[in-house]
């Protein structure tokens, strides 16, 4: 089992907020799952992957983001 961390964004952050560590807070995975338990579907994904919620279906889809930029 690999232990790591997740970074979750609401999608409404102003450009550049992810570069300001004062804008981040650490929470347990359990707290995040209380907000949205559909995140549990990604628990076994490999590190450095990204998902985005499809606004039409409400479901998460694997994103084409690679370490800091869209491809």
C-alpha cells in the first residue's frame, strides 16, 4: 500500500492560488469523503493522476492534466 496525499480543488480557485501554500489546508481523507464519497473510486489510482467532474453528468472523468499543464 502506498501512502501519499491528494490535492483537491473546487474548480473555482483564482489563477495562481495553487502556488500559494497559505491557501492550502490539510484534512483527513475521511473528511474529504464526507463531502463527496465518490472520491473513494480513485483510492487505488497511481500518483500524479488527475480527475475533473463532468459538469453535464456530475461524474468524475480522468483528466488530461500532466504535472502542472494540460495536454
